[in-house]
């Protein structure tokens, strides 16, 4: 998980890139956070997303405790 300081930096950067579009800002903030988390895990964006999907699917199909 990335630090709050990094998230704030990403938010500032995206707001500068898309100053008049809050919805687009949110999409790009999320994308950049996911990309940063992927990089920390030694993966690219798509590898990280596939890993998350696989984890969610396996959790959804496992029996409750």
C-alpha cells in the first residue's frame, strides 16, 4: 500500500493536469495509485489487476468460515 504522502502528490499532479474535470481527476487518481501499488509489487498495471481479480474470485468462491 502506498503512503498518504504519495497519494497527496498524485492528487495534486492530476488536479493540475485536469483542472476543470473532477470526474476525470478521480479516474486518473485511482489509475495512478493502482500503478504505484503495482510497481511496488514488481508488476505492471495489468499484472496487478489480474492478480486482484484472481484474488477476488477465489475469495468469492471459497466457503465461509
